[in-house]
C-alpha cells in the first residue's frame, strides 16, 4: 500500500450534518442488521405455532398438552435430549454445507448424497483399518475420508458450473439420484453383511458416546462428533468472516462482477466453494458411522441433507444461526416421535414445512413491516 | 417559496406544495415546492440526492407523499396512483429505459394499452399510430425496427413516443441527455420545443447547467429535499444556479479551463507508459465491439475518450483491466499485460475506476473499510486472515484525506450517498501504487461538489507523472481534463486530436459517425 499523498486536502469548509449523525447512523444500521437476521426466524416460529395450534385442535387435542409432551420428550429428559443432540449434529454439518454455498451465491441441493458419500467413504476406510488403533489416531484419517467422499461429489457440479456454466441446482439434484443409487449398488452387491443393508463394522476409531460419561444419556446416540460439529461451526465462521478467501467468497456471492474486478477468479471460487461444501456434508457422515452404528447403512440419514437446506435458510447462512436452527429442527423431528400418541407425527413435518415457507417468504416481508413501523413511530 | 407573483398563469399545470417524502430514516423531500406553468419547459435542477427524482415520482404517482398537496391543472390529486397520473396526462420518461428489447418499436409503444382486433394484436394499427405520432412530433423512428437494434438516442425517442401515445400532456424527463451526443441533444431540444408549442408542458430533470440555460424558460432549484430557488432562465447565469444548488461557490466543469499542456508532451520522445496496439474485443454475440484500436499515453498525460455510450468504450476499458478477453497487445511501462490476470495487472501498476459503481466498483453490503481494500485484499493479510487493524487504519486515513462522509468506516457502502460512494472508489484507486489509471465515467451520478474534488484528484495524478485514460460520456468533462482527445465510434477510434483542436463543434460529427479521421 502506498502512502496517501500529503497534498490531498479535503474540500468542504463546514462539517456535514451527516458527520455528526454518524454514531446514530451506525447504531441504526447495526440494529437493522441484527433485526434482519433475527426477526424472520422468530416470525416464522410464531406462524408455525399458530398453524400447529390449529392442526392440534383439528385432532381434538389440547395444544398445551401436545407441546408439553413434545418438550418433555426432547429437552425434558436426558435420553430425548441426547437424541436431539445426535440429530442436530448431522444437521449442523449439512446446514453449514448449504450455508457456505449460499454465501458464495450457490444453491447446493446435493448435501443429501454428499453426506451419504462421506459416510460411505469413512466406512470403507474403517473396513480397511486394523482393529485396535486408538480413536484419536485414526480420526484424522476418517475426517479426510468423509471430506473426500462428500467433496468429490460436491466438486462435480462446481467444476461443471465453472467450466460450462451448468446450473448447480440441476446438477446437484441429479447427482443425488446417481450417487445414492451407486452407493446402494456397491453396498448391496459387494459390501453388505448378508441379509442386511449395511456393511460390516469398522475395525477401529469408534467415537465415545455421551452416555459413556453421563449414564443418564443411556440409549441415545449422541457422541463425540458433537465436538467436531462445534469445531466446524467455529472454523467456518473464521473462514467466512476473518480470512481473505472468505472475504473473496462472500464478495462472489454478493456481487460477482465486483469480485471479478477485485481480482478474484470467480470460476475457481465457485468450484472450490461447492467442493468444500460437499466435504463439510461428507464429514457429517461420521456422526453415524463412527459415533452410532459403526457401519455404513443404506439410507442412514435420509432427509438430513434436504433438511440442511432448511437449517441454512432459517439460520440465515450464519454458523451460529445454523447451530440454533439445527437444534430447532432436531427438536421437532425427535418431538414428532414423542407426540405420536396424541397426534400423528407427520404433524411435526407440517410444522417444519411451515417454518421453512415462513422464513423463505418473511425475509422481505419482515423488512417491509419493520420499515413501516419505524416510519409511523417517527411521525 | 414558489413565486406566486407570475400574473399570466392563473392555474398552473403543476403545483406541488410542502411535499414530504421519507424512506425509512432518509427524508428525500422535506417540504419541496414546484410550480410549473402550462406550456413551458421547466428545468428542475439540484445535486444528486437533492430529491428531484423523488419529487417527480411523487408527481407521477409512483410514491405517495407523507404529507403535502399536489394539484394538476388546478385539480387536487394528492396521493394519486400511476394509473390516475397516466389518465390525467402526466407521463414520465425514466433515466433507465423501460423497453422490451426483443419487441418492435410499435409493439413497445402499445405495450400496456394494446390495440387488438378480436383476440389478435393489431400491429398495423399500432404502426400507423406510431407513424402519425412521429409526423406530429418530429420523433422519427422506424415502427417495425426491433428496439435492440436501435441506437440509444432512438430508444429514448421510443420512450417519449410511448408516453405521448398514452396521451401525456405533461411530460417529465429524468436526465434525458446523459446518453446523447451533442447533435442528438439539439434534436431533442427541437422536439421538446415543438411539443411545448403544441401546448405540452415539460419538466426536465438535469444537473447540466448549460442545458438548463439552453432550453428551459423557468428553473426550480432543489437542495437537500427542499426547494431553494425559483427563477426565470432569462437573466440568470450557470454560476448563480450552481451556487443555489450547492450553497457555495464552485468551480464548474463547463467553464473549468483546461490547465495547459504537460511538460512531458512538450519534451516529445518520452517512452509511453501505456501502449495499446491492434486491440480487438469480440462481444457475446460474436460481433466486434472494439476494432483494432491503437494509442499510447505518456507519463503525465490524460488521454480523454469522448463518444456516445455503447461505442466500445466499456469493452476497451475492461479489456485493458483484464476483465474481458481481447486480442492485440497492451503494455504498461514496456511490460506485456496480456498474459496477466486482473490482480496481477493491478500489482503491475494498473489502477481502475470502473464505470459501474454499484455492480463492479463496490460490494455494497461490505463496509466502507472493506471496500477501501477491494482488489488489494491480498496486501492486507496476516497469514490467511485479513489484518483488521491495518484495514481500519488504512480506512481512517483515506476517509480523512478524501473527505468521505459519514466518517464511520464500519458503515456499509450502501448507506452512503452516490458522491461519497464514488469517493471510496477514487480514494482506493488513487492511493494504491500505480502508474496507469483507467478512469471510466469517474463523476457519473456525482454531485457538483464531488465532481470538482474528483477532477482535482485526477489532475494531481497527471501532475505526478501518471498516465490517465479517461472515458466519459460528458464531453465537457473530457474537454476540461484531457491533454489529448480521442473519439470512439462503432468500436474504433475515429479521431485523435490535441486538446487545442478539440471542441464540441469539431468532435460532434465524429461522435455521430458522420466523419472519420485518424
């Protein structure tokens, strides 16, 4: 950076009123940013609650009783909470994967197959590793295997987009079919334990469960992958908001022309973003393979990739928001099992759908309402 | 404030009183007044952000005012809708054309009020209607031509025709000359005068003061959302209008004297700092956009490129910057730029003020501080991370030296006015270590005070021995800054003159393609 020329004097003899208003401007703009980040999901939850009430009443049940049951079955006891944590862990990975794509202006619909491919590759490595290696030693190998599995599946639409302009939505959707079918074929013809849809158990590297330390979690699948999920959240936050590459990636997502002007190779950011996105989803496969069943099973996390899209949208593509949204969707999905006695568990699917729709539509709507409210407050 | 003493106009065509219009915390109009007599050409002038366009959009029914009164032809129309405004004969021609490029002229004109025979569009009737309107107004455009094939000047005629077709008697034009060559501007004035003579009322939004003097009969000046002056054009001067616009005396580009031939040029045989040879650019549809262009710029020289927009200037600048594929050679201080990418060209000493501030030059959601390092982010790192401390001190120093307001480096660029956004770009590009500056439309959409400031900075860069390539659609800007002037037409440089030989009269024929030299 060169020095500023000392000869350059400011024009304008009087300080502008804008200058004195700077601090209040700043506060207002901060407040607007926070409101815009937080309010749409809250409005969405409120809407979901209203729709939920109506549904519950239509089944002749009391909303209070159903919601209490939902909370008791999730956050109300150690087992339920452990299940929420387990489901949230996978959703954090798929949510971060989709969120990273969104930050780069890319819509990755392929987390579903990237997650499966990551889990599959991890299990494959696990089958090759001899028994008795300490978990901490083989964990890096598993992470690399999961990341490679998901990353390759993610890189394909990235390269096709950067090289030929193929739209990533179409390619990732189609790859979901292809990759899932391929994995099923390999599992059911080559790798399965007879009469099952899963592989043999991995030799080494199973991760400890929460219940190993706290016995009341007995039976729940929550495991040390939670730590990986938290680390992934921190790492992605740091990458996006603190590094030069993150700065460039977000610029591509916001204004590709400006990024190009700033010397960023938009094509290479595109394929790298999708590859990293796939890798993150792929690492999510460890939650099941290392932490829960210790083998790859066909359809081990069906729906978690698609739910990751909802998690990223509700979490506004911010790692903290994604963590909270993952807990929310995990709670709903576990809660569905708990309330099944009173209302069909599909009711919870409806609630999830309402949250997604409401967030998708409420972002501009909430902005408009806020503006209107502020204007009338000023008058 | 509006002068009610004009005795000859009993009911004015437009009377706007005390108009207040705010967008969130921003008050665009804070008690604006406008009174336009029937059958006059009225100029509405003011700096960018003074609230002119907002006031006219209120008049056209696009925005409802928060308070105030609006009357058209004596009828109270406060808070009417666009449909009401069209029905009452108020039409607006926007700065950005609102035409469908794949439809013909006649189809565009009738769009929204289609002529039909049964369920079928009656194209013949629409073409006939366009021809009749053309004849009556002098706005001649081939009715069957596709809009995508028209020149910018012709497209603007279609916009005006469309408005007249809907029965507009009060015509509002928002900066209509920004995209026109001098002869086209003269033709537009002829058309507007003819419309006025047929009883039309015209409001012209502009900040080019020579135009105001040329064509208007009455002037309303706005500043910071308020009306600050209302005067007959006869008897006023550009200086007086500018003072009312800015609130203080300013050096005007249109009377800024060109400040002399730089020493290096007189020396003659100085090696060129930027040398372009046989440069060609092919457009997306395979058509040549830049054809075999050759020029060189000496250190300490500004080469200005005049020309109507869309004649290859954008493509030329982007090719040099590395944003667009091209053939030929580009050398900076003897170094071949062709194999280098955008970032490497920057590191080699190329600085670039892009014409498109909102799409290219800034990331609007990024903070002022972040925008001040855009393109140089690789120089502000500590390991993989960005060095927040250095970015902040860099921002503070540039904000102070370039008078960027508000002064908070954490505000998003979006929150700043156009002039201050442009100052971010100028500050960033002039503070880096560069030898050649590409300045494309450096003062577009910028207010008078900031134009003066930016011009001073460009002259300083020249005086420090930088080579500057200036592209501007504003001929007065090219003439005020350049040491040599080139004209681009149809992707070629059709004239390259020393400043002393360049004037609107000598350049005009080249800009329209009527003449070729060089």
